[in-house]
């Protein structure tokens, strides 16, 4: 799987504003650990559905930094 991220920044007169969008296309995917864990732990420690860890959906970030 592939995900697309967007990161940008804008210099303000006083400080810097940074913004981001992770998983821009909102891809549905399972992490590497989510692919391996069911093989290692299921059925001994529960159903395989307990160990299917999905990746995060579209995530927004906003940051303001001021250096002095």
C-alpha cells in the first residue's frame, strides 16, 4: 500500500505556521504488525480480528512555532 501526505509551511511576520494532512486519499490499510499479529497470536490468545490493526485514516495537523 502507499499513502500520500501533504506538508506545508508559511512564514509569518512573527513565527511560522506548519500544516499537514497525512493519508490524504484516506486509504484503508492494515499495518505491518496488523498483518503479522494474527499469525502469531491467533487462535491461542483470541480471534484473529482482535489483532488486525488498521492504519490511521486521514489526519490533519496544525502547528505554530515562535523562536526567540
